[in-house]
C-alpha cells in the first residue's frame, strides 16, 4: 500500500508560482496513476490534474489549463505540480492521490495548504 506525503504549499501573491511535490513510499510508484486534487473552504473536492503511470498522458481541469503542469519522476517516486500565474481562486488544500489499474483514487496524502493573496 502506497503512502503519500505532499510538500511545497505556502502563501504567495497573485501572479506568483509554487511547485508542489508528493513523495510516495511503500509501493511500486511506477504502477500508479497519480492525481492532484484541491478543496477550498465550503466547496467540494475537485480534481486539478492527473498523470498516468508512465507519464505519457495528462489531464487538467479547465480552470488550470495553461497555468499548471503535472509531472512525475518514477526514479524518485515523486509527482509534481508546477503552478504558475496563481490566482486567489486557487486557494485551497491540495491533495496528492494514487490509483492502480483504473480504479478509484484510493490512496491520499494529508494535504498541503496553498494560499494566494490578491
């Protein structure tokens, strides 16, 4: 069973950038599709970006397309989320998640707070 640990959140001004990292342990990382989700106060959790096990396919929410980039390094058991041109609406707790074989995202990290000030 894979364990996930996010890092890289913080406070940034609008227009700034952050890079989130998610380190995996306890499983064969290269077998898992990975995703980044976020949840803002009073809102439902939403998917931000996803990447398949090999890194060849990615998916982005419309709201972040062109601003965020998901990537992974299977040698380092880590997935990244590069966030550019941040907006106050991006403020949320960001979670890393993993799934195998097309199942649901069943493995989750504890989350990292991203706050974008206007």
